[in-house]
């Protein structure tokens, strides 16, 4: 008959459970334990109150929907108090702690009624120090929800009873001007929302949805999140606000609408939730139902859910849901320590079976709920209950409760060392509050202290949900958030790899080289990607505007992600065109040197004398300087080079043209028929003075140019390059210099044109005419080309014109004579020269008009031409000069001819 005692025991237990179930309708129950100092506790043992039976008669409403995690929190407080009663701190003070735990039923009105019992005991002690009053409550631990904590904080503040919450995170509770007696062992929501925003930024999720409740906690968290998100460029696509109470008649319609909103926003792949676990369970169920009705794949339901502390520690899912259906859940939980103390307490609870449940109506109700579906045997029922408690134990909240008890314990111990706390009324709640603010406390070898807001901010753990293969969930801590530095320390980075491919954006990211253009009325996260324009760039993704390049030294094309330094360019030595021009310069210098050497060697021949003798060497020298000035148009310019190249060309070419002008005047003088004009030319003809004056005038122009506004090197800022070239300074002075040379050239051209019909040896006038005409044409063309040309090859334009001018003079003045010297030597003799003069004389005599003058006069004029022409090529005699030109009548003998030649014009 060994089975009879267990059966009797089971029926007795069942009777108590049924009686407890009936009493639940009478309102919230209380857990108490005696002690010298009483700590109050308010926990959500039930999830709601029954609001169906409305009545005008004030009465306690029935609590419904038993909440296991609320029970574990209450048990954590009981265990912490029992542990502290064994601590040396309380032993030294010779006191013990008791507790008075009440059920808030997750309802503000019920929680206020419970708080009234706490404050009544304080008032009782203040009015009547008798034994009829119970021990007053010196501090209150709770409540769980911010809305309830705010309500009871106002009531507790009237007696300055310290209140320490373990999970109320509303930011407003940190306002000590409104809630001076409120404290908490967790950070406020401002830090949690900052952590969430930082996490979203880490993965580039800027298009998110929010699900929250309409209580103080949900709305406060919503406001803080939206404010911080907008500062970090994160947009809220939608925000769904659910009723705070699960039993609210609008909950179902609100959840249905929220599910529709989520489905209608497929680009929102990340949803931040501040709701309760039950809200989320209903939402997941509704989401799956709507997706299946629409004929969609359950995969489309998947999202990344960022869970707040209110539901991040949920340990189970609805029966028809799995974690694969939901997607990924990243939860923020408060910092925690090991649960060894509480787990040992649960072990003791299991070992003692029903012995500890006699005074714990909450545990009895919990046993009843477990046994409702299956009739367990005694030991099985206890084991199942303890196992369920372990599964629903939240490490972070349990640790927060233990911290609250530890803080109150050490504050009371510091007071009771000098005060007899065993006597009721000797210690007031405000004294405990003062001790809590002023001193640190220890828990498991760590020291903690409330900050100026009454908070203990240890940061957050970030956990990722994973399934154990069934319906239970495991929360792996993958990172820690540090509020002081606003960053994360990852303990398991590989767990986050699956999140890298998740994209939650209204618009695709704008790549470097583009910027975001938002239309009026749109979210800032919904935009078009527009290419940056020229000289603008963007070097990171999703830039609001392009950055401008430093156009003085940088450039960029449209759609660039960076600026490129402008390339410095100039007419350099390696340039192909420059190489060609330099080759012509070198060839020209070589030819000039060779011609000069040839003329020096043949300086006594008639052809060299006819070319001007010493003047030809001056012309050749000026051509060398002119070629050198052309070379200076190549290479990286500097100020000295810019000045030197124009001045050298101006002076050298002026010298060249001056010498040619002297030669032209000399030829005209030799073959001039008009005696008056001939006489004028004789007076004008002073070769070296003429050359000196011409060059001096050009030198004066150049000096004035250099002094007033001379050429200088400059950098021209082109779109993609920096062009280094020379600025001529004063364009007027530059024009005057060239114009002066052009005037000399024009005079030479006119004089040479007049003397174009000369003997064969004097056909130089034809070449002078051609070379001067070539110069004039080339420089006339140079002016518009130079004005309209810009860029790298502008120096080459002037360089080409200089080479044309130099080669024109070299080819027309010297190459024909070199040809005669080298290949027609028989023509480079005095006899050949005289023969040519005779032929020209006869030709000229026949062409003279017969209308005026006698034959003797015609003959005299022809002979005069021969004499003057001879003087250009035959050396003058020092003596026996004819005094009377009219006595020279002809060339009847060589001696008479020589005498007549000696009477030629002194040049």
C-alpha cells in the first residue's frame, strides 16, 4: 500500500491549487517574509487584468494570463534577500531583511493599489508608533514596465521611498526633478536606441520600420530612436503603435494592420520593435497567415528583427512558427553575471518539493497551470515546473534584481551600524534613499554606483537567436555595446556573416562618383543617384552632395570618385613637333656656319664682294642668333627665357634686315639713272651708321618693353592641364617690335623691287624682293594665328615663322651664291663679271628711250652704269682716280676700263 500516501498528498495539493485558482478572482496576492527591514517588490506575475466585467463599484479586478518570467523575477528577489541575510554586512548590523512582494498584473491601476499598501505602512508608523502597525517598507524594487514605474514613482516620491527598477527604461525617469526617489540598475532607453542606431549604421540599413506600444516606454523609445536615427541618416518607413494591454479590444486590428504594412513594404527588411513578447507572437502569427492567404512564399516573411530589452529574452515561439519563418532576431539585453546563485535556489525548490510553496501562492498557481494539461505525479510536476522556470529565467533581469537587493542591503547596513534598526520607526525611507545615492555597493567582487541620473549604465549585450531544433530558443551573445564610446566589441563576428547580404534601403546606394538627389516631399533615404558634374567628385557611398575639386590644381570628369592632379604641360623638348623644329634650327645653324666659312674662304672673289663683303658675315651672324632665339621657344619657360627669346629675335632680325637694307640702297645707288636721286642716295648712304641707328631704335623699343611690362612666364589653368608658357606682357610693345622690323622689311622690299632688273650677278635684288615678301606674308599670317591660337603649340607658331624668315633669307641671299662659288666657278671671275656688265650695258642702251637726249648721252649713261656696277665687285685703287667722269667714254682698252672703274662711287 505504498502508493496510498503519495495519492493522498497529491489530492491535498490539488485541493489547495483549486482553492488558489478561485481566490485569483479576488485580486492580486502577496508574498511576504518578516524581517527588521522590509523591501517591497512589484512584479508582473500576470500579463493583464480581466476588463470584461465592467462595474461602477470599485473593486480589485481579476488578474489573468499567468506570466512565468514575472514569477522568475520575483523568485530572484526572494533568493537575493535570503542570500543577503546570510551576508557579513547584515550580520554586523544585526538585522535581517524581509520582503513584501505584490503582483502588478501589468496594469497601472493594480500597481497603484499595491503601492498604496506600501505607503500606508509608512504613514501608520508616522502617526502611531504601536505594535498594531506592520513594519514599514523602506524601499521598493520594481516595476517592470516604464508606464507602471512612472505611476508608482509619483506615489512613492510623496514619502521619498526609494524605488529601484530592474527593467523600466523610459528616459523621462532619469529626470530627478520629477522623480527624485527613482533609481534603476540598468541604462535608460537613450543608450539602447543609440546602440540600435549604431548597429543599423554598421550594416548600412537606413530604411527601417518600427513596432512599439502606446505606453510611456514604447512612445519614449520611439521618440528617442527616431531622433537619433534621423541624425544618422536612417529613415523610418513606417511606425506601428500597438495598444499597451494585450487584452485591449483594438489589439487584434492593430496587429492585422501592422502585418499588412510590413507586407506592403518589401524594401523594409529591418524592423525595430519595442513591443512585448506577446505582441510579437501575435504579429508573427498574423504575418504568416496573411502571406499564406496571398499565396506567397513564407520566405517573404523573413526580416531582421531588432529586439529591445522588453522581448529580446523570449525563449519560445508559437506552435506553428519557427525561427526560419521569422528570419534573424538581434536582441539587446542588459549586462548580466552568472546565475549560479539563482539556479541553486531553483535546485533547492525542486528538492524540497511542496514545502516552500505553502506561503507562495504564485508558485502554487504556476504548478496548477502546468498540471492543467497533464496530470503529473508529484515529483514529475515539480521537476517540470523547475525546468520551465529555468527555461524562462532571464539572466540580465535576474542580475538587475540582485543588484537592486544588494544596493539596498548595503545602504541599510551602513545606516544600521549606528542606529537600532530593529525598532520600528528608527529608520526612515528617505535615509535609505540618501545612503543609496552617496555610496558604492559590491556584488560578486564588483563595485557599482548610481550615476547622477540614478542609473547604473553597464551597457548592453547583443544576442542572436537560434533554435535548438525544437520550439525553444537559444540566445547567443555575439557582441557587447559600450555606451561611453558608442561602439561594439564582437565576440562572435562569424555569427553576423548572414546579415551582410541583407539590404534594407529605399534606394540603392549611390556609388562613389554619384550623389543623392531627393525629390520634394520624399524621405531623405529615397533618392535618385546623379553623376557628379565636371570638377566635382564623391568619394564614398550615398553622399548628399559632390565635393568640389581645387580647380587651381585638380580636375575631374563627370561621375568621378576623386580628383586628379592637373598635368603640367609645356612645349617640351620631347614633343615630336618640337623635335622637328629643333632639327630645322640645328640644320639652319649648321648651314649658316658652313656658308660663313665658305664666304670667308672666298672673300676676295667678285661674287662674295657682290654679296656685300663684311655685311654678309653680319647677316649670317644675325641668323645664328635668330635660330638660337627660336630654340628658346622650346622647354619649360622661365622669366629670363621669356624675355630673352623675344629680345634676341628682335635685335638679331633687325640687324639682319638693316644689313640687307644697306645692300639694297647700295645697289640702287650703283644703278641709279637720276643724278639728283643719286646725289641724295650718296648723302644717305652711310652703311655702318645706318645699321647702328636701325639696331639702336630696336634696342630702345626692347628696353622700354622690358622695363615697363616685359614678358614673363605664367601658368594657364586649362580644364585638365596646367599650361606653362610665356606672357608677352605688353602686346602693344610686342607689336611695335614686330612692326618696326616689318617697316624695315617693307623698305627693303620697295628698294629691291626698284632694282630688280640688274645684271645677272646683281639678280640678288630679285631674291631680296622674294625673301622680304616671304617675311611679310609669314608675319602677316602670324598675327591672326598667334591671337587665335592657345595651348601647347602657341610657341611653335612663332617658332615656325622665325624659321621661315631665317630660311627665306638664307635660301634667297646665300644659297644662289654658294651654288655659283661651288658649281659655277667660271662665273666667279673678274672677266666673267665684266662680260656680264657689257651685256647688261648693251641691253640697257638699247632699252633707253630715243625720244630725248643724244646718242652720246645714252652712251654716257650706259657707261656710268657699268662703272658704278663695277665698283660693287672690284676693289678700289688707291691712286690714279679719274676726276672727270665724262672723260670715260668706253671700254676700248683694259687700262681705260680700270681707270674708269677706279672713279666709281666711294662706298
